[in-house]
C-alpha cells in the first residue's frame, strides 16, 4: 500500500498547507504544483 505523506505528517502533529485552484489553465496548475503545497 502506498504511504500517505499527509496522514504521516498529521500523526507527527505537523501542519499541512493546502492549495485550491479553479482556473482552467495548465500553466496555473504547474505554478501551483511547483509552489510546495502539501496537497
């Protein structure tokens, strides 16, 4: 089974940073992916 990094971080008491984008543009998605969001 694949490990879930978010669940592992929560188990350690760490915070998670989440991002959401509703812009239908692949460039915006790539920028979000490179920004370091956890999920």
